[in-house]
């Protein structure tokens, strides 16, 4: 039977973070990404992949000061924006048997 371990991370998309703009420019030379483009997370997600983690969920969230996740209240047509994303990863546990 296969066994899995899981990991979650809250990452903030920001093209201004160290090395992100250079990474994006290398990948898409003619694109000038907006500051909070979700593509700013690709390099960090690749780092998880290098460690064997497979991305299974990616969701825009709103976070509090304690990294708690807020849930929207009601509707009313109001829009809120966030550059925070909750990512869930899994990787197979390799048995030593």
C-alpha cells in the first residue's frame, strides 16, 4: 500500500521578491508582469518539486497576522484582493523494507 506525507505552505506572490523578476524575465522575456502576478510563485513551487513534493492544491486566500486564513462574509458584490496563496503538496513515503 502506498503511503503519503503532506505539507502546506502559504506563499505570497510578489515580483519584487529576490530573484523572481529575473526568473520570470528568463522564462518570458517580453512580459512585464504586474507586481502580484501569481506566476511569481513558480520558482518557489519548483523548489518544492525538487524536493519531491507534488502540488495538489493551489488557492488564493486572505491571511491574518497569525497566518490564519480568513473566510469571506456574505456577498454584496464587493471584491477583495490578496497575493497570498495556500498550497498543498504531497509526496510518497519511501519504505525502507
